[in-house]
């Protein structure tokens, strides 16, 4: 398998190979930065975390530290543009964009752009499944074979194991034939059945439940379960039962390659010849329930808390407390400091998910101990020294704002 194919195999999730993308970087943020803090803390003096909190007060001094850290990562990793948002109930907020959304015309990156969010889609698909669990339409410990025919080990792999990345199924996006089909025609459409076909021609990797292995195949199957038991297309179900009640009007599950404007162009080297291309018009149907969705920063700000608490902004339950508790049981993974529950990570206390697909990366996480939210959106998936740029941003930012809870998610041995 080629090096580029190894990167794409994690597809709607992560890219794990070094690449170079040289872009100019302005010396200051291009979007309007906002820093707010309680008046008593709005000073330039160093601000350690107040007693009883896990996030530093976002003073102007801390904001300058964040500006410098984000721009350092941009320079080192050659990221065209990035938007960062941090929100807390008591320590203030920070929103800023840097660099360019479009290298061809120098359009600034801004916080109001639509972005592809890759594997953050998994949180929405699993949420839909868990709502059906609450309705008694499916059981987490039901075998997938009850709902989808032809799945290897389908009589023993449970929905819980699929959502928790412990099925043992082969990841379709690691298949050489899939990689060739996608990169030879990035605008083509894939059906869920085609994606499963790439997986099912391979033997299973281990008995169900034996270990953690990040696999996009799992989510394709769960998407089919949601469709079968809800009687709705997956995108329609998520729109009606998740996005609507959350008030997330700028988040969508595209049917094809449609991409609302304004959006950032996205730059990737996951191409047939390894050259950097603009992937904004690539069809994300190959990610479907595992990685096709689009959103904006402000919607993801809402989503971070909603998915971590299981509660919609109006106080109503998205999923029941009992089901949410099961979701947040995050057994250890081979990644130090990271656990994975039902379609959700816990990395050093930060709960949420990251996402990557050609041209774009995203990070949406929530720290319950501080009720703090971090959203990072960028328009490249080209790695720097084997690390995803979204993780580099997440680590650099959390070292400043939550030094006791540093988001450090290595690219190996599992993808996001």
C-alpha cells in the first residue's frame, strides 16, 4: 500500500504522513479576534487557573500567547488558514481566524465559513443510534446481523462494539481498490453498499470486542441501522432529531458534493500523483455516516457541549441520562491518555472528536470540569512530521489554557 493510501485509509478520520505545503502567513490574525473576560480579570498580568477551575482566564495576555502559539503551528506545519474558538462560562472567550481561506485569491480565513468536518460526523451518527436505543427500536448489544445481512461475524458483532471501534472488521478506506477508485475520480459517488464491499472482501482482523481498532466500516453499518429502524434517510434523521432541536442551522449532511457558500477551499496531497490539489469539490459520499458532514464554528460550539452532556441547549434531553452514561464509558485505547466510548473520545479529560478528510480538519472538544469548549477548523489535512495539524493546534492551545488537561492525540496507532 502506498504512503498516500495509508494516509487516506483512515479517510474520514486522519492522515498520517508528512507533506509540504508552502503558503504565506500574515503576521496577524485575519479575522476579528475577540477576547472577553470578567472585568475583575481583564488585565495583562499572567493569569494562572483560578482555584477550582481547569482553564485559565482568557486575559489579553493569554490571548497574545494563543495568537503566538497558533501562528507558530501554522508556520511550522504550512497551514493555509485556521479558525480557533474557545468559550468558557467564567474565564472569558477567544475567537480568531488566521491565514487564507483561498490561496488563489488571498481571501481571508474567517469564523463564518462552512467547513468539512470529517469524522466529527461519527458523533452525529452514533447520537442517532442512541436515540433509537432510548426509543426501544434497537439494543446496543444486538448483533449487527439482526439489521444488515452479509456482515462477517455479523451474528456476534454488537452495535456497541461497532460504535466503540471494537468490531474487528476491516476498514474499507484501507483497501487499495477503494483508494484507487477515489483518487482516480474524486467527484464520483459511492453507495454505502459499495463501501462495505471494499471491507467485506477482507478477513476479519480479530474477534469482536478483543481490542480497539478505528474503522470507518463500523459507522457505515450503524448508518444503515439508523435508516432501517427510523424509516428515514440518515441525513434527514439527523437534521430532524439532532440538528433541529440543537438549533444548528448551519450544519448539514450533504447528499453529494454540494458545499454551501461561503466556504474555505481545502488543500490536500491525498491525490493519485501526490501533488497538492484543492479538494473543496470532492464528493464526501465515500465517508457517508463516518465523515461526510459540513458545519460552521458557531454550530460546533453548540455541539461540543450538547454531545458531551447529552442535553440540548433548551435543557431537553438529546439522549437519556442512562444512555449518555454508557456513551461516556471510554475504555482505554492504544493511544496513551485517550479513551474511546460510543462514537466519542476522551483525551486527557477533553470529550469530543476530531475529523479529517482531504483538504480539511476539525477538532471539537469539551472539558466538563471547566465547562470549556474548544473548536479548531482548518483547510488542509497535510501532516507535519507525521502529526495531524488539528492535533498540533489542539495541543498548543491546551498547553496554554488547560495545562493539566493537554489534548495530545498521537497519529498512531489509531486514526481519528
